[in-house]
C-alpha cells in the first residue's frame, strides 16, 4: 500500500534515469519526452552546464537565509528583470507561491481587493492562487475561497469591460492558458486588457509560470504582444527542475514590498538560484531563442502536413514550443497509446493534447516524435 495521499493520477511508469530528451524507466523502456516535467526541464534533463553550477554551489553553501546579502540572487534578479524589461524581483519556491505574492502586492499597491481572472485559467493550488483559478473542479470541496475574485470568459473584452471598475486591483491572466486547454490570448484582446487596466488604475498581472523562460520563443510570452505588465510571475522552467519561482515587478512597487512585508525561508535558495542563473544564461540568448522559433515552425508545419484532415483533430494552436492539439474526443486514450509507442505527452483540459518538448530537442527528434504523434492521432479516426 502506498503511504502517499492519492492526489495524483499517476501513469504506470517509474523513471530510473533521465537525460536530455529521454526518460528510461525501471523496465529499461526509453521514452522521448514531450512533457519536460510539465514545462520545467526546458533545457532537457540534467543539462550538463546547469549540473556543474549546482555542483559548484553545493560546495559553497546550501542555505544561509535571506538575512544575508546573496550575490547569486542579485544576478538572477537582474537577469529576470532585464529579460522581462521590468525592475524588481522577489524569489519564491513555486508558481502558486509567486502568484500568492503577486496577489498580495497588487492589493497593497492599489489599496483595492478585487481581482479579475479568466474562466479556464490556472494559477495554482494554494488558497489565493486557487481562488484566482477559473475552474470549479480545482476548488471542489475546499470552500470558502479567498474573497474578491471575479471570473470572465477569456478573449471576451466586453465581458471584462462589464466587470471593470475603480474597485479592481488587478486583472490577472495567462497569455496562453496552459492547464485549462491551451487557449491563446488574441493580440487585440490582450492589448485591450492592457489599456482598460491603465484607464481604471488596475494592475496588469501576467502569470508566465508555464509560458515564460523561452517556452514560446521569447523570454516571456507577453513579449509577442508588446504588453507592458505591472507584475509578472515565473516558476516552472526557471530552475531547470530545481524548485524556484519569482515575482517580477515595476520599480514603483518597491515601496509596497518593503522590509517585513513579505518573505520566504527557502525563497531564493542558493542551489535553486545557481540553477536559475545558468538556465537564464542559456535561454535568454538571441541565438537560442531563434532556434526555438525555427523548431516551432518545423513542428507546426509537420502537424499541418501530417495530421489527417478528416481526423478527430479540431484545432492546432500554440506559440513556440507550447503546442495544443484539440481533439473531438477525450485525450487520455491517445496518451496511453503514445506511451506504449515511447512518446510522453500531456493533456490540457479533457480533450487537448499538450506538447511541451524540451527547448533543446533537435529537429530529428522533434520530427521523429511528431510523426509518431500524428500517425497515432490519424489512426484514431479509422480505428
Ligand atoms: C503550474 C502553474 C502554476 C502553479 O505552479 P506550481 O509551481 O505548481 O505551484 C500556476 N500558474 C500556471 C500558469 C501554471 O502553469
């Protein structure tokens, strides 16, 4: 009997080794990984350069507390701020925690408490982040939620405008909704959200926990649309598999996050920070991101040419290497067959196949995996 709470519906695979884009399980079966540990291992598993900075930090210090000056945190904050074209950073241990902090900061900075988020959004499992999440199934049985959240349909500007007012602290959104079904925000909608926020003095908070750190071919997905957020949250890919999250904000917010206002014992842990620094050094690089965009074009053109038009595919969407294939039927049976064929992929919502390959996956590997995926989907029609 397992002594773990059964919170996860686990697949029947037990990894014993993971390197680059491959995971080997205890039966010796090898899988090509289109999950990246759910959008975390953007540089693949055990990227050698990250491994070596972690090893170096292991021999210096593991934890000293945030009462000390820490050069590594300064370097990481500068990289994040520069990449996001923003100013100040707070380090947390996870995505949900980053969003909690963002909610606190938005409330304090505006003196308002209401926050508008979107249906099908996902912001995490802690009380604030769960309350922000626009999916009932995530909240079932855990009520009452944190007060003050209002949910409107994504990409529906009129609905947003109806809820907007002088009492709104922030609008919080994912540029591409990840867990909820891989829905991409339209450029017009996102720009309208931004100007509406300005008009009402509400903060624009962008949850880049899944979309950030090069996933979409830019450091952060909001940069595809030239948005100008007040707060951005990051996590997942930031530490290449070590637990770290971040709140990135505009300089004017410094006065609301003064000494004693927020904190975390482990936040900005030196080992995680060393991993984040090396991860950002590699990903926030023109040449690296150019390659991500080339790979993205390859993947979308393969999907376009290989997916059978009369198949159960309803829509292919995404940005960079964050790809959703919406099916006319549940996605779980497809995931099972893909696993048998040595391909690991993810669901998003009930009917969307989500692909988040490591950004370092080469074109041959991408082509090999995508071909298996397309063939398997095509078979589903005629099965
Ligand atoms: C995964 C995710 C979170 C939650 O991050 P955790 O590290 O699991 O707490 C929040 N927002 C988005 C968009 C995510 O994809």
